[in-house]
C-alpha cells in the first residue's frame, strides 16, 4: 500500500511512494534513516528502473552513511514497455529531466522533508537528466554524482550547474571517459573526475561497484551533511 503519512524528520522512513509529476504517476522507494540531514534521489540509466541492483547497492552504502535515498521509475510501466521495443524514450533527456525536477519539487513540498539537503545520483543517460535538473533547480540541489554518465547529453547547460559534482568513470570505458573529461572542462562549479581503474561501463568487475558506492557516499556525506537548508515555499 502506498503511504503518504507525515513523519517526524527524526524518525526513520521506509515506504513506497506514488509521485504525480508531468501528467503521470511514478512509483518510488523512499528510505530515510533516523536523523538524516540529506536525501539522494536516483535517476537510473537507459533500459533500467528503480529496481536496478547497481543503484540499490550504491543506495545502501549511502544510507549506511546516514543519508536517505529515493529510487523511482522515470517511466511508467507502459512507457517502459514502449522503450524496451523502440528505445524511443531513454534519450529524451528533456522529458527525463523534467520528471526528475518534478520529483525534487514533490520531495521538498512534503512537510517532513522540506528542509532536507537534496543530492542527485545519475547513471548513464540518467546522469544527463540529473545535470540538467541541477542546472534548472539551482540551490534546491546540493550535490550531484554521475556514474558512467553521459554529460554530453546535457551540453549547453553544464555551465549552469552550480552544485558540487562528482563524475565517476571506469578507465576501460574510453568513449564515456573522454565525454566526461570534455564535460568537466565546461563546468564552472566544484567538479571532480574519479577514474576507477580496470572498470568498464557498468562497473561489473569484482569490487569496482563497491568503489563507486564508497566514492558516491563520501561525496554526498561531505556536501549534504551541513546545516539543513530552509526551503521556504518550494
């Protein structure tokens, strides 16, 4: 059963949520440890979903550091079926970013979460959506992490990203590594590029995803654990 009950921010939360945004309803899994000061919203990559084992592993490590996570489906079940057969939606970065922005606004509109620092974690094409959303949302977003991301798909908006951004790429993912190097050169915010030796695009080699998870968790711990921001009327 979907739950939208109010909770004291000092209490833990583990619930399924249904988020109305951009004319559709998106399903998500919201898990927030007690006394968390930040929540990381995940934008999965092409052909994936909130059930992605890779993102769930990263999310678990982030929660171990005392931050919350929200994994949600960027597409409805009907859209996922269409995308599986045509690939028509996975590169629609404008649509994906618009939905991610809507999810951020939904989260900070909830009384129990409105003062949380918000981070965005994006994988593959989801990283492009995260960067576009960060550019549009300004100080609503405190940090971004990109895993094997396609920041080139956010070209034209990279200079508008103001929050600290970590780009993580496998050393064997040569094309994506070049794209991330080019993107970093365009960005004016605090930006770090971390290359995981011996890793390919999905970081499927033994121990490589653990490195991604630890790098991500440390980045968010650094940038989300400061004073809780007042969101005003967001």
